[in-house]
C-alpha cells in the first residue's frame, strides 16, 4: 500500500496554479491542519483496507511540503508509525521549492528517513520566473550549491539509522528529482533543453527529470469539479510562449538528450536513471492501492477511487468531492490510459479497442506497432487525450 499526503500550503502561489493551495500562511494555520491530519491518520479504520499491509511509499505532495516545521513532520511520522508498518526499503518523497533546500532542512528531512526530493525548478529564465510568480534564478543556483555541499558531506560508507532506529537501505537523501515546464511565457525554443544540459553537466547527483507541458486548463467542454478547474492564463501569454510545433521539437530533443545520458523515459513526462524511477508514481499507474490524506488528495482503496474536499471547511467536516466504485470496465479503461502513458498496450488489451481508429493513428504516425504491442510516438504529446477518447 502507498500513502499520499497532500500539503496545501505554499510560500508563493504560482500564476498558472489550478490546485487547491493557499499562500501567505501562518504557522497557527499549518499547526491546526497538521493536528487534524494526525487525527485522521490515527482514526483510519479497517474499511479502507488491511492496515497490516506494509507501506512501501509515502509521498508528501502539493504544493510545498517543505514549509512544514520539524515538529510538524515529527507529529505526522509519529502518527504514521503508530498506525502502519513501514517497509524496510520504503521510498519517502517530499516536494520542495528551491528556496527551502537549505542544509538545515536537508538534515532534518534525512532524520525522518526522507530519501527522495522532487524540486520545482520549471525554468532558469528570470523574466519567466517573475511573470509566473516563482523563485528567482539566484534561489535555484543556491539550491544546487546546498545540495552539492550536503551530498559532499555524506559518508555513504557508513550506514545510518532511520527514525525507527533501524538501518536505512537508502541512508541519505540520494534521489534528487527536478521538474521543468515547457511552454512558459518568455521561454524561447531550446531554452529548457539548455537548462537541463546545464544541470546535468554541473550536478551529477540529479537522478530524475520530469518535463511537463503547461496545459490550457479551461475549455467550454471541460467538466468543472472544483473552482480551480476554470482558471485561465493571462491573455498576453498567447504571444509569449512556443508554438505547438516548436513544443513538439523541444520535447523530442529533450527526450533524445536524456536517453543519451542514460535516463529511461518510463512515463510521458518522467525520465530516470536506473534504480531511481519514482516507486510511488509507478505503483499508482499499476493500480496499487493508495491511501490519501488531507485536502484535495486522491486515493484508491478496495476498488474505490475518491477525492477529498478542496476547501478547509468541507475537509474538516469529512466531505469528499466524489467517491466511486470502479467496475471491471472502469479498471480496463484506466489500464488503457496508464498503459499508453507509461509503456505500451499489449495485444490482449489493444485488440479490445477500436481497430479502425488504431489503424488510423498508426498510419498517421501517432501510434506504432512493435512486436505484440502498440506504443506512442512523440507526435502524440498534444493529442493524447483525443487519441484515448477515439480508440476506447
């Protein structure tokens, strides 16, 4: 079983963000939230699944878990350890903004057996960072230098103990992942590729790269589930980002470069060195159970997919945006969706889909056949949702 913990607090709120998060926060607000979380963890009942299953991953996500204090983390881990059994090789990921990557924080996180960091870089373009309300380029550079100092001080030959007093399989924070976004305003063609080259040429401790596309979130046909779904971007951005064909070229060249650097493209947006793929995401895509805590967190337990409330009032009242039991057809559709995003569709799966449409996409080089499976080509990036809709 996996655990997903949503932290809805941010130091800054990005202009493009459509997620349930708040900024300009006060410690009192965070402490109240953490207290409620701990109560939620401790009151977890058996209807959510077998609690004696070992927890293999914990993911602190959305949006700046790194704002949590040492006491906040201690309270959360004390609650988790009192309710669940941790696997000996557990992966514990924490998302962070560059400004929170300090030597002090790295030591604190290490003491709680956190062994994977996902850092939101997005771009090194200062003008773009200012436009989207992100951190300054200098903060990014300081982040990398702090990581370099921390990892340089790490004695990898000496086993350390985790917060439960047992030897760690991963004794230090040794899995560093970076997020980049293509299609940001003011970012020119090949700029994100150059950013990634700069990082990998200067910091060999980076083991994972995520390359995301800035989506146009709102359109008239979109189903609005929460107030965050109808957020649009400033009109001026239409003239400040790459054209569609330039985006595809950028993505294809980034993919080619990372593969040359021995990164595996194990999902549309995710590239990792051997042994450093994100276990949490992989197992989610493989329909492993995920127990979700906190506001606006997604979970999947006993065949039930659920989404917690997206505001504090409803969340504290125990409300959910939806909770649905997935039948065999629903699970099959998700298997198709996750299969195309991650690897391929095997023959026994794609034979059940619309063959006329599949042949059309193969002829137009959106899909291709390889042995007994079909895989996506780079041309699909902007139209994946459309392809899925057509072939299912």
